[in-house]
C-alpha cells in the first residue's frame, strides 16, 4: 500500500512539475514573441530595411520590389505578435505550439548562419529597441527553440484563459490590432522611436566621444619579400632592410566607443560642409529629409513650398537633405516648383533619421523637437504666428511613456475584459453543473 501511495504522490509531483515547466516555457515564448512582433509592427519600414539587408547578403538585393519587402515586414511582425498572444492565452494549443517550433527552428538556422559568417551585423529580431550580437542572438534562439519543444511536447498542460468557443474573438482582434498598428505607423511615423535621432536628442552631443572612452585598436601586418619568399611581419618583429616591402593590411583588433550618432554630415553642392553651422545655430532649423527624391511622395509638395515661404518670412533656415544626384534634384524642382536649398547627406543616415520619404525635422538649438511624416506636414493655416508662439515650436506634450501606455491599454483592456467575461461565464456554468449533480 505504501509503495502504491508513494508512486501516486510521485506521479502527482511529476505532473505538477511538468505543468509548471510547460507554462514557464509558454510565458517565456509568449512574452518574447509579443515584444519582438510589437517593436517590428511600430516600425515596419525599419524591418523592411533589415529584410533588404538579408537579401543583399545572399546577392538578391533589388530582386524583389519594395512593396514585396514591405508586405513581408508587416506580415512577419503580425505573425510574431499574434503567435505570442495566442500562446499566452493558450489558444489552439496543439496547432500554435507546432507552428512556433517550426518558426523557431527556421530562425535558429538563420542565426546559426549569422553567427558563423556574420553577413549582417544585427539580426533585427528586436528592431531598434534592443541590439544583440549574432552570437547572443543564436544563444537566445537556442533557448527559445528548447522552450518551444517543451511546450509542443505537452501542449495540453498549458492553462487556458479562454474557452474554445470565444477564442476566435481574441484571434481576430489580435490580428486586426497589429495590422492596424503597422498601417498607422506607415501612414504617420513610428509611435515609438528607438533610433538615435529621436525627439529630445541633441545631434551634436550625440556625436561626442566622452573623455577616457575606450579607443579602437588596430594591428597592421606587413607583407615583405626576400629571395623570392614572402612572409608576414608585424611592428614587433619587423625585419632588417634586406626585406622588400610588398603590401600591408590593417585589421581592427578591438572595438572602441562608438557614439550614438557617428555618421551625420551636411554638405552643400559646392562641397562646403555646413554640419557644424546647422547644429550650432541658435533657434529653429527645418530639415526636409529625402533619401531618394526619385522615390519621394510628391503629393504634398504644396505644403512643403508654403512651409518654405513661411521660413523665409520668419528668417528660419530650411534645407532639404538628400542622397540623390543633381539630375534627380533638378527633376524634383521641375515637378514641385521647389526653391529651397538642397544638401547632401549619407543615404543610410537619412533612412535612420525618419521613416518617411520625404519627412520633416525641426531642430531648436541643435535638438530635435519635432518630426513629421509627409502626410502630417504643418499646413499654412497653422503657420499663422512666429514659431516660438505655436504648438509645433515646442516638443510634443506626450512622452514615450504616455504613448506606450496608451497603445498597451488599447490592446490589453478589451482583451482583459474578454477573458474576464469568458472566465466568469465558465465558472458560473461550472457552479450550475455542480448544483445539478447535488
């Protein structure tokens, strides 16, 4: 009898331990997928750029049109976010757990390739919110793959929060929410800006290197030849003058401090660098950003021209920063009637500054205080006073914390109410069944 009782207790403990393990793995996967999908969904263009980086690494750059890579970006973020919510709520447990295993297996293989060959420096799995090395990403994916295998092994041990009959409501709501979130951020700008050029950043200070910061270290190898034999030497064992110099190569052996902003510059067409004068200017400066004018949306060029006229009246500097050539600049001037000055800035920098083509930046004393998509440009009706007296002349009142809280509440409050109503109904039904049995 004691043996039977002991085995029974051991079986119960094992069952409880398995249930705890499965649910810990389930919440780890759910939280990671929700966060990863969310930060991609609020910046779909940034995810599109990362997809294009991957395509470039396998020599497929330019093969797929932009609409394909952008659609892939939106669908990828929606898939990750939805799978995260589904597993958190234990919806369609068998099916979802299997899909996550397949997803993690594919991602782990990709990150193994990244760790071995380093074709792309940052995997982009958490957008611009968190940057991991390729090795760190591989370790993270191995842990998540193991967790997904545990969940797929015992999917029915996941505790459900929704009845099967109401899961379709949560599923449709989740998918609709994440797709609308991406659409909103595409039409306007990302609700959350994790890049160095966010509102409140002083560009000049972001380029500074603190005193005592670690410096990069390099090692130079010299290839020398003597009597037809080539050998490599360093400064430590450099030979005598009987050896003839052939070539040299320098590699970085240790990374130093890299400031948040390290690649920002503004050059006029005549080659004059005006970066310091723009960033050191007291007062306001408008910067119209367009990485490629030939791809820019010209539907709101009238608002841009009126803004430039306002800047001339108020004596506010206005520049258009682009990576396009003179031919594309001339074409833009012909179709829009643009009279504002054009300057040149690195393409990647411009794409990082703002996720809109064109987009508008407002600096005050070198600090970014406003950013606009081309769909939200300030119109002439709002530019009816000196900039210092207008709302747009000051930073937005809503901070990143307020915006994040609003987005989270918009999603989780309806979902929480659905779960609460579903559990209340289930418990009520259960109580009625117990009373009937008595």
